[in-house]
C-alpha cells in the first residue's frame, strides 16, 4: 500500500504540474501579444498598408478566446520620411472591427473629446500614455453615449524634427457582447480615414492543446495505479503459492 500511495501522489503531482502549465498558457494568447507598450511582439503579426497619401502604415489585428487586439504604427519609416502631418494615432477616428457579419465601431474620442489625443501627438518629446477605447453604438439605454470597452497604450516617438505615433489596444469580447466565435471566422479592421482596405485574420479558435495534456496526465496516472495494483496482486498470489509449497 505504501507503493500505491506513492504512485497516487506522483500521479496527482503530474496532473498539478500539467494543469499549472495550462493556466499559464491560457492567460496569454496564441500570438504572444501582450498589451504593455512594448510593440516587438507584433513583429510578423501586422500588415503593411497604404495610407491615403504616399505613406505606409503597419496595422495588425489578433484575437484569442477572450480579447480582440489591434495595433498601428502610423509612420514606421518616420526616420527617413516625416510624412507631413500624416503620422497621428487617429484614435479619435472610427476603427471598424468586423467579426463574422457583425460590425463594431470603436475609437477614443470624437470632436471636443479628442483634445488630449491631439496634445499627446504633438508632444515635442517622447511620451507614453493610455486612452480609453469606446464602443460607439446606439442603445436604448445610453443612446449614442459611448461605452468604455478597452484600453489603448500609445507611444509618441521623436527623432530630430520627425515623429511617429504607435498604439496597441485590447478589447474584451464580452464588452462588445460577443459570447463565442466559431473557428475560422474572419475578423477584420478598417479605418478609411487612415488606410485603404481592410486588415483581417481568420480566428483560430480557443486553444485545446493544454487540456489534451491534462487528459494524458490523468490517463498515465490512472494506468500507473492499475498496473501497480495488478503487480501487487500477482506478487501476493506468488508469495502465497510459495508458502503453500
């Protein structure tokens, strides 16, 4: 029985370790994107798009089972081309997110509410800040009063007389009223004020791999216990036969 107890303890410890691995994995999204003002995790996750001028921008969108993430570097080549005044975050304009056939219009300000955005973008020195992301939708209760649904972290970079504005944002799906997204659902973002066309991905679905690992851990633990019990029984029977002999 002491051996059996050890097997059970090892089995449960294995399950605990694997389950801990699962919790760590689902706390992040499959792309490794974290909204922290460090934009390196968007490398390879964005597309280059043509602005409504000669400028180009980097725009990305991603989603996991909890959030929709999006990103824009307004003037990625600002060190060589200042792009005139075409280097804003444009968080005071309408970003249209489409999930399947549903449309969600989000942004951080309109009219008098975007003064803080303009002040940030015109800073003479490097600066970082956060802005509320609002959902511009009509409801019977709130009419067109925007509801805060997420956060954007923005960075203003100055190099000589050139500047750039970058931001990344996350919106919880439940804040938009989204409960589930079927696998391979197209998710797109557009903003005609900033770039031409849309940037889109196909939703990969919620991760299942870690749960498979948990299942495997349980199976291995159970099989180990069964084999230990069978081995113990065989040993006992053999000992009894020896005694009778």
